[in-house]
């Protein structure tokens, strides 16, 4: 199979010049022939030669200049793409003075910048994940080796075993969250739709988290209306646990957390509001990004997979999530899910 000339190649430039010359000469010859047929001109050999040669030369020169301009800018774009492929994401193209290529150069720069941001977030995620994974492993190994030493009382052994169990649970949660998010984003997680009482599921999640709020002397109030719902009974608990758990986590001791579940038409509306530390607009715009860490110092345990999981599940269920937040004044997360049905009368 014959290889086609590529954009920016010398072969294509030569073909473009020849074609332009032929077209210019043909157009000129057509004009001369038309004039001759009309009786306005009796062209001899010299006239025909000039009619063909001059336009052909003009077309060739014009094509050469235009082709060099086009090829030079296209080669620059192609070379920049190759730089990206080779792993250097810092390359940028000058938009000003690039003429017809200004839009393409601007799009390339936006693409390169976004790729650079994704790489930075990915590297941050990998570093954080490695740190969070290594910390419980180190603790498990240390206490396991310690238990091999003689002289510990039964109470001390029980204490160390509880620490090992707790750290093992943390490892399992990290692995499960990473696996769940990967399945959600790749679409490899089958979602079954079941009709169930959503208020019972939310109340059960709040019951499990009530102890965490009590440890921080927080007030957890709930206004849960009966809502029959058709959706994923397996995935939605991740949404309630993550949102309420984050509210407890980022609200100081003695703070207030308000949870509500209401039915608006055929939509279930779940809201969790707190008076915690809140978020800036910059942080709020990235909280659902997979590799984003709002706390680069990692002083709070976790790797930031919770909210991306929440966002993926809500989107998979055909819903949407709204966020309002003010630094120092708390945050409000509102989940709207289609699929709500009847209420209290149906339960009776």
C-alpha cells in the first residue's frame, strides 16, 4: 500500500506547489480561450506561452510561501505533540502571531495544562496512598513483633491486638475504596435497581455514625421523612456514610450537624449541613476530583476517595449533588435522586 504524504512533509508541499501552478495556468488558459472564442483576441504561440507561464509561476510562488507558512506552524504543533508523548507536559505554544493556528495552539495549551494538573494530582494521590497504606502496615508489623516478646500481661496483649485489628480495618477500607472507585469510573460495576425504604437505610447509617459524633460532643439532629425509593440499595450507603462522616470529621468538638431526607415529587432529597471549617471556592471546585487533596499536609487521615466515590454513585443513579460552603461557617451537601415513590401510607 502506497504511503500517503503527511501534513507538514516536503512531499505534500511539493504536490501543493505543482497543483497550484497547474490550476493557475489552467485558469489563465481558460480565460485566453474564452477571449479567443469571443473574437476579442487572436492568440499566437507567444501569447499562449505567457498566458500559461506567468500565472503558473505566480501560483507556484504563492503556494510556496503559503505552504512554508502552513508547514512551519504545523510542524511546530506536531513536534509539541511528540514532546507531550515523550512525557514533557511543560511545553506551550505561542498563541499571539500564530495566525490561523491561534485557536489550535490555544486548545493545545489548555490540553497540556490539564494533563499537567492531572499528573500532579495523580502523583499526589500516589504519594498519599502510599503513605496511608504504609502507616498501618508499619503499626501492624511493629505490634506483631512486640507481641512475640515475653512478659506482657493479658490486658496489654488485648490492647495491642485491638490496635492490629483497627489498622487492618483501615487497610481494608483503603483497598476497598480504591477498588470501588475504579469500578465506578470504568463502568465495570453492575447496578441493580431495587425498591426499598430509603429512610430506613439513612437512619441505619446515622445510627452507625452516632458514636463518632458523640465522641466529639457534637449534636447530630435528623429530620427523616418516609420515602420509598427505587435505586441501588448496595451503593447508596456509601453516599450517606461519606457525607455524614465528613461532616463529623470536619466539624469541631461541640458543633452541630443536621441531616434531612425529604420527598419532592418523584425526587428524594438528602441534605447534610454542618457548622464546621467550610471550604473556599477553589477547594469546592475540586472536591470531586479523584487526585485532589484539600489538605496537602495530610494531617487528617484519609486519601480523599470518599467524595469522588459519592459523586460517581450519585451520577450512576441519575442524580446530582449540590454543594454550598463558606470558610469558617460550615458546608451543606444536597443529594437529589430521581426514583422516589409513595410515603407513609404505603408503609402502613
